[in-house]
C-alpha cells in the first residue's frame, strides 16, 4: 500500500499540480462554473414542462395541466434565453475569465471572444416552411448558439483572446495625450488589439471556407466535437475519468476542479444535448453525461464519502471518529465532502485509499451498464450539486422512480465497501493511539 501511495506521489501528484496551475484550463473551468445560473434555470424550465406533461398524460390531470400552461409558456421563454444561447454565453464568460486570469481588460476580452465565436459559425440557416426546407443566407444558424457550438466557442474564443491579449500586452494601441474618463481610455486602449484579433479570426475563417467550402463551426462539430462526445460514452473512458478524480482528491487536490475542462467539455456537452432533446420531445441521445457521476456515484462528494460517514456512525467504536462523522453528516447529505475528507482525514490516509477509489468505480460501472440496458432513464436534467442523494437522481432522470432504486443500491454497495476499512481503521488507531488519549480532559 505504501508503495502505491509513494508512486502516486512521485508521478501523479506533480502532473495534477501542473494541470491545476495552467491558467487557460483554470479560465475554462471558471467559465463553465460561471454559467451555472443559466444551466440551473434552463434545467428547471425542463423539469416544469416535464412535470406538467406527465400530470396531463400519465395522471389525467387535464385541468391542472391547463391551469399550468402559462407557467409552461414562461418556461419556454426561459429556455430560449438560457440553453438555446449556451455557447454564445459561454464564449462571453470564457473571454472574461481568460482576461481575469491574465490580468487584461475583461469586458473587451469578453466582447472579442463573442465576436470571434460569431464569426466562426455558419451564416446559413435552414428553416421549414409548409413542410419544405428553405435555406436562408446571411443568417446565423441559431442551433450553434446552443451547446452544439460549444467547441467552436472554446477554440475561437481562445484564439480571439490570444491575439487580442498579445497585441494588448505589446501596447499596440492608439496613444492619446488628452485626459479622458477611465471607461473611454480603456476602450481606446483595447481598440486596435480588438480590431486586429477580430479581423485575424475573420481571415482564418475566410481562408478555411475558401479551401474547404465549409464553415469552421460545422467542420469542427462533425470532425472533433461529436467524436469526442461519443468517445466519452465508452465504458473505459468513463472509468478512467472516475479513477483520476479519486486519485487527485486522495492527495488533497480537487479532482473535479483539475479535470473540469475535460468533464465539462465532453460530458456537460452530452448532458446539455440530452436536456435539449427532452425539451423538444425527442429521445435523449447520450447514456452517460456530466450529472451521471454526481447522482450515481459521488453522493456526499467525491468518493461517495457520505457512506463513509454512515459506516463510521454504524460500525466505529471510537468516539473521536464518531464525533467527526456527526459533524460531517449534514454537509455530506448535501454532497459537501470536505469535512470528512480533511477532518478524519481521508486525504493521504493509506487505510482509506482502496475504498475511496474502488467504491465510486463500482458504483459508476454498475450504473453505466444499468443505463446502457435501459433499466433507468439517462440523466436529462441538470440538478444543483447540493441536491441530496435519492432526490437528486429522481429529478435528474426526469422523475424516473427507478433512479431512486439504483441510487439506494449504489449507496448500500458503497457502504459494504467502506465497512471493513472503517473497522480496520478502528483497530489501527486503537493500536497507535489508545482511547484514553482522546478522553483526556483539557
């Protein structure tokens, strides 16, 4: 066990530290986080619409559904201003967070990022009219403003910012001697860098269209984004990301924070596509998405540590451990695992390495195959990360009662995995630190 921990410390921990310090990745992570209000509002709109529809179709509550129709219409409007503009808003957030990370003009960078994204998506839209498909030129393809254009927003938002920031740092700007208000001075300082960045992105897209006959956003969607998202549906990929998150957390690094650029770019894109499909009355295209990890494995936080808390309360005889578990129970119910991770601790504790890694892997593997077999709805609604276990899966799977059964089974399995190690920790602690030490009166 000590050899495994030492190997992880020597090879994995330095890599995780380096990844966590890359400012581009930090900005990408923060951009996703900053859109959480948009994600939650759009998901709530889907939940409301699904609830009213289920009451109408499954329960026969036609009067209730009719009375709730104004709320459904409001939810449709909310959807149009949230998820249907997700990539557009993400480009804005990405430019802002990049400028924040690199200490540049945040508003100007956000505008350049959005402009670069808009330049890179198709200016040809297809609409249906009396059953016929009509092509409209010089019009944005609104579908790419949603999660469909997320990778385009990431790539060209970053390119636009990089060019802008390089010019800004090189002081390529108009020199004015007159005293002006700060807002005007900042705008003039960013004028030339922004123009150079926007025209450069326009040139890149023009040359690409000239050589390939395709819009870069369309090419990116079919060549990179869709294959990556489909790759994320593979069992090995899902297990690998789960393993890495647990290992990083074991060393005290926020594994979700370190890997959030990967998690959000691949699995959040899939989740948003599921939400869009459900909202439009279609079958969700993806089985495993970003929220699947949270609702089926990471109850109590990474590692499923809520079940460690329960295992300590049920099986541990040490008063100090039980006290920490009692303190950690309420946060754990709302998926906040830091009190038990750092209070027990689990971090850098070789006794708990195996269950901390194995329990989520077993839960994810079981839930993955149950979802593949169609025994439970895939996650198709984003729920807040603080939503308690059992309730969270039920809502995330769009009111599927089978998700409750699956989450209970996973929690029992995790409890059984944690149990022998809790007992072993008791024995080890008893040998090294007798109880009388902790009962000393101060």
